[in-house]
């Protein structure tokens, strides 16, 4: 299974191409480059889209790997088993469904997965911290994946605030709203690297969670240095 990080890195190539065009046209001297705002706005949109696609891919690959490798219903996160069983109103015991013989429980979990994907992922166009947390809570039983978005020089408060503001900027561009300030090449590059960092943290946390459930990893461990 290809790592979601690999696909993210491939998507980010479009951003790097845009910034190279910016450099080729505007040069490398100091000062603002007029007439190149469209490239910077496009860069924001590409970075945001890459992040959105990454979050979706990690979620779907993770739950599919769990279902493919699970040898019994106990390999499925408890919160998922409970949420799935709530649909069976005929039995008051919210875990009774897991007494089904053989692999009879797998279609039930897949139905739940499909419903979550329909409800959360199909309309998932604002991957802010609280939305990302809600998705992974429903699909994988993880309380707060965003709590792992910390590294040297970046606190949890700052990382979640930065992501929120970036997604709001994407929304303003998409809806042709008034921007608080001009978008610069430096802004695009800074947030491209920031999203790369978030993605590495997210990929590795979910990877370990899946391993804890079924004893095998869905993809290779991600390293920030792998990004070009």
C-alpha cells in the first residue's frame, strides 16, 4: 500500500512548480512582485487541497487495513463497535452484534465505514483541527489526533491556530472575499512546509494506532526529510 505521504509529496510538486514560475518571472530580488498574486493564491489552494486529500486518504486506508487484517471483531476499536451496534435496536446489549458467527461482523463495519465516509469525507472541504479530530474519532476511535501536532518550535496552540487561519484564507480565496493582507510567496512556502510537518505527524500517529489494533503497519513510517 502506498503511503499517503508519498501521494501528498507528489501533490506538493504542483506548488513547487508554481513557486518556480514565480521565481522565473519575478526574479529573486527584494521587494513585492506585482501581478503575481494569482500564483500565490493558487499556491494556497493547491496546498489546502493536498492537505484535504491527505486527511481523507489516511482515514480510508487506515480503516480498510484494519478490516483486511482483523482476525476477530476485537481488532476493531471499541468505540467503532459500539457506534456500529447502536443501529441494531432489537437488542439492548450494545455489543451483542459482535457475537455474530465467523466474519459476519465485517459487512456491518464496512456499512458503518461507508456511512461515515458519506457523512464526513464526501463533504469534507474544511479540514480544520476540530473537523479532522471528529473524522478520526468516528472512523478510528482516536480522541484527538490534533493533540500530536507539536514539534520543536511549534506548540499545540500555535499549530492548531495556524491551520485554522490557513483554511480560513483558503475559504476567502475560494469565495473571492476580502483578504486581510496580500498573499506572498513566503507565505505559501511557509505553509507548504507547515502542512508537510502536520502530515508527517498525522501519518505516524495513525500508522501506530492501526498497528496497535491489528499488529501490522498500513504504510511505512514517514520522515519530514523525505519531502523535497
